[in-house]
C-alpha cells in the first residue's frame, strides 16, 4: 500500500531534501528528487527509498541473501498473532497504547507482520526495512518503504510512536547507534518507542530454564527433531550490547529516556518452544505419504510440499487450520497465555531479553 499520507513524511534518503515529486522517468513511476536527481520508484505495494550511491560496509544477511531466504522464511502468509509472536504483539499493544490519530513507524519491520496486525489501530502505520520480503497482508495494509535505517527517508519529528522488535541484536555497535539516532530524529519530542531485543545476560531463573533445554537436547540426540533451521535463523545475532548498562548508555547517546522495562525470563516460553512446539512440529510436519508413481517424474514435477522442511510444513498446515473459532486457535491462544506468564510473574527480574519503552527528550 502506498497511501498519499506517506508523501508528506518522506525526504530524500540520499541528500536529505524535502521536495520530492511524483513523476515518471524512463518508464519508471516514483518520487523524484530535484536536488540530487535520483528517482525512487513505486514497486508493487511499497516505495523503494534506499539511498543511492556507495553501499554501507555492513549489510544485513536479509539483504545479502534476500533471494535465498525468500523460500526458507515462508514470509508471505500471516497467521494470527500467537505463541512468541503473540506475546510480543500483546506487549507492544499494551506498552505503546496506540491511539486512532497516531503516526507509527515499525523500523526494521521484516515481513511487516507486527505493523499489519496493528495498522487498524492507528492513523498511519509505516513499515521500513532494507529487504523487501513483505507479507501479502502488509503490502495491503501498511505503508511500506524499502529503506536503510541509517538514513531513514522521513522528515524530522514525523512520527508519534515507533517500535523495533528483534532488530538491535543483529547490528554491530556503530550501526546500532546510528539506527537509534535516526529513529530518534524522526520521532516528535515526547514521542515513544518500544524496543524488544536481548543482551548476553543470563536469567536468575536459568537453572530452571535449562531443564527444558536439556530435555530438548535429549530428544535431538534421539533424532526426534532438530534446531537446524532455528540455528541458521540466529546465525547473524551479534548482541553487540552485552549488558543492560550498555543498553542504557546507547539510549542516552541517542537522546532517548527509558520510561518502562519488562524483562522476558523465558521459563514457560522455553518449555513451549523447546518441547511443546517441537513435538507439535513432529506431528504436523510429517512428510506426505508416498503415492504410487504412474510414470516417470522429475523433481520439478513433484508436489512442492515434499521439498519443505518439517518446520515449514508444520507451520503451513497449522495456519490452514487456524480460524477464530477453531479448536487449534483456542489451543494456541492458551499456550500463548502460558508464555505470557513469564512477563507477568517475572518481568521485574533482570535478564537478557527485554521490552524497553523510551521517550524522545
């Protein structure tokens, strides 16, 4: 979705000029900057507002490997906000208290699921990410921009609120600092931002949490399931902010004042993710039964589902069963509530994972 309202917020990501005009040039329709003569084209459902010129030294793996990750991430279809994503989304809504008149930025939106889930609650929801792996629902409901967070293509003080979920842990320190400074720049004074990320600190409940991990390692050794896909997904997690003190330091440098923090000690969450969900994956992710071959077939002719990993098969099959009145939905909702107990019971215990609300000074 490219709503007219977003044009009032946009500035040139290359030179910072405010006057951009809708035009068509060399067969491409987009926003044209008279100052630096760059054209930022309208793509299918989003604006390409990446800065032109030399590339930054650091590039996310989602940018470098976008084509390869497109199939593996299963990003286009959205299920309702459940399980760990449901916990994040509930915390986001609770801590941000979205209002109908809010202009909101999801900075590093990924496929745009959190932006899409909350778009109806605000006046304008904008999602920004350097990779264009956007979900279909996000393309329809969110004002999406393909953009680099180090040079956000938005004017100063454009947004009332912003959020950043599962982003900071991917960046080296210098990129992380620039990301926060740019997000603060586009927030109005007094505007608030929610950050969910994690440091390297261990939970005080770690001995109890590790019981679930030990049980899951036993099942991995037994060949019941594996965490190979999860390991690949987290391979670029740098956690440049190792301690909570470092988190507070970079917030202060960016002109962001901490307002509230809730820690996520994952006692129940680890039990769900390492045992309940993985065992469910075994059940729902079984390969399709073989059918007698009528004639010679090629790999290209084989049913696509046979080539999906177990986790993706389980996710897709579950998604097909989830409606707001289905038993599957209520079962997953109950499990989500169990995971949320980690926030309600232990949110005051300092650990690595945190929800942090900050306010622009």
